[in-house]
């Protein structure tokens, strides 16, 4: 995945947030946020829902289901 096409990155940039600030907004470590942006990790369903609710998207718009 191209990082710049990632909705997490777009939301963070649109809101002028650093990785640390974005992570703080949703209650995770900056390293976790960065891993999400780079697609190397995905959150548990409850965390995905919390993050999606905070940034105004559905979880599937952030972390597409891979088949």
C-alpha cells in the first residue's frame, strides 16, 4: 500500500498532526500508529472501531479486508 494513499495518513495530514499527536488522539503508542500507516500491523476489531469512530470513517475504509 502506498502510505500517502492511506486514510490514516490523510486524516493526520488534514488535521496537521504528528504521528505522536495522532496516536495520542486515539490512545495508542506512536509506534502502533506508524505500523498502521505502513500497513505492517492492523488493530483488533474493538480498537479499529474506536479509531474509525474518532476519525469519521468505517474501519473498512482504513483497513481494507484482505482475502
